[in-house]
C-alpha cells in the first residue's frame, strides 16, 4: 500500500497543505501535480501589480524551487491528472505516468467562465485572467490609447479596469445585472466603486449585456451591446465568474454539487480523498457554498493537512478578502450571504468608510474601504463570535467603533 499523498493542482491550497504537513513533521512522500508550467504561486496580483508590470513571476512564488526538494515534496509541472482509479488508488497523468496514492487531495481550483463561442467566433483579443500565462498574454495588449471592454463588474473585472486606466487605456465596463458587484457586495459598496471608476474615467454601464462581437482580420474590433449601443474595441476582458474544476472528481464518481462536496474535515464521499480551496463545496451556516479566496484556500488546506495526520478537526471558515482598485483598498471581513440590512459608516480619515452587514440583527460581514480600523474591529468581532446586539451601536455614528471590542 502506498503512503504517498498526491495533491492534484499546484496552486495556493496545494502549497499550504504540503507546507503544513511538513510543519507537522509528517514526512510521507508528497507529490503535487500541476498542469501549469510553474511551481505554486499566488494569483491575486495577476489582476493587480503583476498585470501592471510591477511584479515579476519570481515574486509571485510562495517558495523558491529548492525549497520543495529540501522538504522532499515532488512537484510535477506541466502535467495534468487525467483519470482516477479509486478501487486501485491510482491516478493517471497526461504524461502517461501512473501514481499510486494512500491519500489524494483535490486542489484543482476554479476556471473562469468564457464568453460563449457564438459571441467570440474564435476572434483574437479576448482574454480571461486566471494564470500568470493569461496575464502574460494580456499585458502586451494593455497599451495606452487602446479601447478595452471589460465584460462583468465583479472584483477581477473592476481590478483589470483600474490597471487599464493606470496604463492609459480607454475603458468601458458592462455589467448585465442591474449593478456592479451584485453577487458579492451591498448596494452601498457598489455605489462607492461605481463613483470611483467613473471618477477615473471608466465608462461603466449597468443592466447592459453583450449582444455580439465583431471582428476584422480575425481580431476583435467592435461590440454590440444589449441596449443597441455599438463600441469600437481593441480588446475584451471577460470577468464573468468561475466554476469549480471538479470534472475529474465527478468522473471518478465522487459526490459533487457546485464543486467537490466535502464534510467539515475536508473529506469527500471517498474517505481517502479530500478537497480544498476553490474546487471544494462546503457547508456554511446551513448553506452549501464555495469560497473563492486566499483565506479559504490556506485555512482549509491547513485543516486538511492536520486531518491527514489523524486528527478529526472541523474547519470553521473565518472569511476575509480584499480588492485593490486605484488607490482604494477594500478589505472584507466575514461572508455576507443572506444579509437583510446594511449600515454605512464614514471612517475617521477622508475617503474611508465601511459597510456593516446584518442578518436577523446579527453582524455577519464588514466591507472596509480605506478603513483599516473598521476592518480590524469587524474581523475581531466576527472571529470572536460576539456578533449579537451590535446593530444599534453600529447605526449610531457617534459610536467609536473601537469601543465595540
Ligand atoms: C486574477 C485573480 C485575482 C484574485 N484576487 C484575489 C484577492 O484579491 N483576494 C483573495 O482572497 N483571492 C483572490 N483570488 C482568488 C484566489 O487566488 C483563489 O481563491 C486561490 O488561488 C484558490 O486556490 P486553489 O489552490 O484552490 O486554486 P488555484 O490557486 O487556482 O490552483 C489550482 C491549480 O490546479 C490546477 N489544476 C486544475 N485541474 C488540474 C488537473 N486535472 N491536473 C493538474 N492540475 C490541475 C490549475 O491549473 C491550477 O494551477 C484571485 C484570483 C484570481 C484568478
């Protein structure tokens, strides 16, 4: 019987799991299988400083290549796991290797949704951003004066718009829903970011979809919008969400919902197989959700590592997230699903503010905009579970929020 741990995927969660296992002095053989041509690296800068050209690939890496050899962690790059034989506990790779495993972990992440083929028609100049290779392909097109259409007003689309303005492109963002950030943030937060983008010269259109793209010589040239408008465009970035990379698990008969279904210990319906990070669907306050964030990838991966060593420790997510746009830092503590009330508060400094989310009178999340104090207070309250009876104090703008802790 093999003792080997095979981690499929070589991103944030894969690195965190392998590193934690070694920190726990667990020296079983570990193989990370990564279909990208790189050792594990962080993705958030891909739509921020890396896209801007202010960060190198080396600086994205969690550890230098030698670290993996020093810690006896095999990393196979440029290789995909293609099928799983659970009865023989074997995984087949795209280079024809077959790996035996004792335990296996899915850390396969998520894949950006692409615009439908009927719209893109194979035209060049249409991009998504998930990997450093995607960002490398996109960057040479981000030239001053070019006309960029961003489809989707979520965090990645808005961050790309901000980088593009910084580089001098003309930018239009279209969002099919009635407002930007509709899936992830309150109206108050969306209003603020709409104003910020417009102040930086972005044309931001809400309730407007993409009807057609037109091309010339195989390259995108124009966009027809659902409101009848026509735009001349040189490039398009689609930021329209992502789906879990769970195809391999599904094909192997492992239970999946919106991603690979895991229990509170990160275990899938096969007790020898775990899943973590973006690809995993977990339970959160009675809902089954996926959390696409660095916090979740790291914390869930470390929990899986602990459970691989024989513990039976439940993972209780303490979500946090951030987004950088222009000189604005948004920090989010908590997870706002199911909120029924928001309270906006100005911060102490100019340009600082926060939005506090409540469900049934209980604090569930805080968006802090250039407001580190609100973030720290919100995070402390949420982490400590002291979330009841805060509403009136938060609503009273005379309250110094520090006094809440
Ligand atoms: C542009 C961008 C900006 C972001 N910004 C933020 C941010 O500001 N804050 C934040 O908290 N989060 C941010 N995120 C999200 C965060 O990066 C992810 O939640 C995190 O990377 C998830 O880690 P993961 O290990 O689950 O997946 P990933 O890091 O995506 O790693 C999965 C890896 O598995 C590989 N893989 C998939 N299938 C196979 C297979 N069959 N065989 C081999 N390899 C396979 C994939 O190619 C990929 O390399 C951002 C993401 C992106 C793309």
